[in-house]
C-alpha cells in the first residue's frame, strides 16, 4: 500500500483526487486551508468506506511560509510514493493593473509551495527508486488570455520546473508530470456564472470538465501503466487549446 500527499484536497478537484486515490488503494494525506468541516467529513467517509485505509487531513495555509516549512520538516521523516500539487490561488488582473503583492501570493501558492514540498519528498522517492509527482497546471499557461498574466505565469513556472525535475529524476524511477485543465465545473468558476453559456460555446466539447475527469488522470499517472510517462504536459480541456480562437 502506498502513501500519497495531495494539496488542497478538501473540495472540488482536490476532493475528487483524494477519492480517486483512495479507490485505487492508496493511503492519502491531504492539506486544506479553510474547509475544515469538509476535510474532516471527507477523511471520515473514506476511512469508513475502506477499512484499513488511512486518510488524514492537515490544516495548512500554503501562503504561510513558516507554517509550510514546519509541515515540510515533518514530511522529511516520513516516506511518500506520490505527491499531487492541486492547491491553487486565482488572481485576475490586466498586466498593466497587476498588484505585486497579490501576484506574489498567487506565485507562492501555485508554484513555490510545490517546489518546497517536492524538495522534502524527493529524497525519499529517489532513495526508494519509486515516486510519482503530479502538478495541476492550467491551459492558461499554454494560451494567452487577457487578465490572466499573473496566474498564467505561476502555472508556466510550474510547467518549466516539472519538466526539468522530470529529467533530473527519471533514472531513479520518479516521474513528474503536469495536468493542464481547462474550465472545470467547481466553485472556482462561480464568479463567471453569468458568462458560462458563452464560455461553453467556445469549447469544442461544449461543456466544462467534471472534477472526476481530472482526478481520473491524476490517479492513472500514479499507476503502474504510467511508469514511462514523465515530463509530460497533458491538457484536459475539451479541445480548447487545439482550436484557433478566431470565430466565423
């Protein structure tokens, strides 16, 4: 039985990932920032459904560097087979109007926390010659989108880091991949509810992704058949990034 750490696992895509991993036979530790009740309910539900499975929730604000360092120090004494960095912080602003502190906060949560946690877990994976790292990126890093400069840059940094890490760890049987979702049907899309119909019309598949569709790929990347996939950026976007964005 293998152990996996998931950041931002209490709700939305993160909760779907935790469920998929537990169903695949992994023990799961996951972090949450403010959804304490949802996190506890999820952990209790999964442990009751699968006796012998360990699912633990950890309160952690990834923007708090001191708290993150303390958490990472505890991780170094334990061994994990997998790490899925799902936690993300949006920030929408035109580049000319971007507030530096908000942009840096998004970079801390979306990118720097990934590198900090990966550093703590990587030595154990390399020693064991077995490990899987998956980062949830975004199609925003692959295609320009007005108002997404800071968020897209944080996800772009994540992609570049993961590709390099994949090359550095491949001979030790550690894989590192990025999933790049398009629009997903979660609370994060709530501010755009008024635009949903027009947004869906621009997606070839004609709909947003379901959280379970992201989770399914994340769980697969931790499975044995995925052992030769590393350094990949895998869009799940209903064909969005394949399409030329000019409409007749």
